[in-house]
């Protein structure tokens, strides 16, 4: 059952990655959590949109993290899976245009969702 859920999530995220470059990104005011993860600095490369805590991003993201765009919510990023290895806390709206060279992303969680507008 859990494997099917992981597979469905990975498939859905793969589809989102494929279409994420189609058109401009719009900052949605919420509610909830949304962060775009990029493999390159300056918000470049195919973005991975994440809307909730992910204990192990390796199933869908096996690249270094180059930058991030926090659309809404407050996020904590980790270098290792299962919320280990603190990388940083980021609150929307915020563009993190550069992480340290070859920083890896193992997991991330939304600490505080944005309230409804």
C-alpha cells in the first residue's frame, strides 16, 4: 500500500516537473504550503514544486539544490532524509537564489502553512 502511494506521488511529481517550464510562475497567496526547488542557482533548471512535507526526496529529486522559491508557508530544509541535517528555515515570500555549492536536499517540511487570504 505504501509503495503504491510513493509510486503515485513520484508519478504525479514527474508530470508536474515536465510541465513546470510551460509559462510564468505566479505567486499564489495561499493558503497552505508551496516551494519550488531548482537544481541550479538563480531559480534555473527544471523546478520541482512541493506542497507538503517530504521525508525522502531522493525518490523524485537526485540533484544538488541550487536555489529555491518559497511561494507560501514557512519551510525547513534538510540535507538528509527523514528530517536530519538542518539546511535552513525559509518563510514566504522568499527567493533563495543560491545555496552553497553542491548542497544536497534530503527532506523538507512545511513548518507553518500560509493562512487563507
